[in-house]
C-alpha cells in the first residue's frame, strides 16, 4: 500500500494502473521491502533441497559448480566461436558491441536460435530448477551470450534487473529468475559477477526518467536505472559483496531483484557465459511502467510466452 501511495504522489504514470514498484521519478524515493515471495515452490517441486531453497531465499542467488561436464562445455564453446564469427554480426540489432571498440559485448535472443546454444535454455537441469523456484511453468523473457574477452571486456555497473524489466518492459511482479551458465572459469580477477547478498529483499527505486530508446546506449553502459552511491554503500556495508568462483560448466541462479554487477576484464583470461531469464507464465509483460515505449522483442519476449518444455 505504501508503494502505491508513493507512486501516486510522485507524478503521472506511463499508464493509469497502480504501480507496485514505482521507480524513475523526478524526486528521490526511499527503498521499501519487496511485495512478492522469493521462492514460490517447495522441496518436492524440483531438484533443490530445503538447504538450497533456504540459501536462495536468504542470499538471492545459488551457485552450482560443475553442473555441466567439460565435454558439454567444449561443444557449447565451439558454438560460441561460430556465433562470434558470423559475418553479419555488426548489422544485427541484437548484437551489442563495446562502446569504444568493435568487440562483441552481448548477443541477445539466443533462445530463438535453432542451435545447441538456443536449446540450452530447455536443458532439464536448468528448467526444473527454474520451475521450482517460480512455482509454475516458465518461458524465456530474455536470453543472451555475454562476451568479456581478455584485456578489453568492459564492466557492467550495479543494477537490479527487475527495476529495468519493470520500468522498461512492463514485468509486473518479482517472479523471474536469471540463470548464468559459465563457458569459462569464473573468478574475481577476470570480471566475474559480483552480487550483494540479501539485497533482493528490498526494492531500490532509481531517480530520473527513462530516455527514448534507452536500450541503444544502456546495453553498452547503463546510467539510467542504477542505484545511487549512498544506497549502494549502505547495502554493501550491511551485506557485503560475493563473487561466486568456479570452473566452466558451473551455473549461477540469481533472483531478479538481486543487485549485481561486474568489473572490467584486463586479464588475458576471457570470461563468457550464457544468460537466460526464466519468467513465470503468470507474470507476462504488460506495458512499461516508466518508459515511453516497450523495448524490442529481442530484449523482452512478448510472443514466445507459452511454457517451454524440456528437451
């Protein structure tokens, strides 16, 4: 209720409905407790036991070393290299390059590909966990390959994915989970993902309106929809920072509202991963809550929203 009152007090909305998670207003807003569960399923709904579910509930993420075998990862890396070598890469809108070079930063919408990379999101090991955490059938809201090559891979600044997906895509509630499959060893030196454990229990509103076509710049360097430094410093002082480290083949599941980011990679060791966002079929997108228009379908899936099935 407090969030709804605050939304009405902070000026006009993109649409007339009430906003459970108001953000990107002209005046500063105070963080407030999340309004949704973290875990929707139980121990008997999937492969995670009570200890793992409790850890995910508490920290907002779960790291699973060695879920995929070296031979599986080797095959996927070969596909990754073939994707990187496509001659039309720079002509496709879903291929994002670094702001200061032609190095590929991300390739989006890989779940639409008829390839091992495209089918990876339907692997039963991943799908069963996503269904258990979300307590329902799921579809892919967003997918991508993140390249962070040695010496020139750039940082991803601190953010909550849900804040962006709610504001710019119209994701109504916190009922989505991100899954990162590591194609290379992940460590604190080569730009591994950093998370603030426990940060998912609060929604952190961000100040400032969303520019038109914000995705054209935010995918290279995000400046809209990032928490202020005072709030970030307080969260880190309270909860600390964790950087899950592990070998290629490990998998990280993290809650859609967990604050995370990564440093640039100035080591010779590349860091690449596949990234899938599983969204509950009961949480399909509406119109954006704080943006002039929806982002493109390759960023926020609005067509392929029937429950996906295991391969």
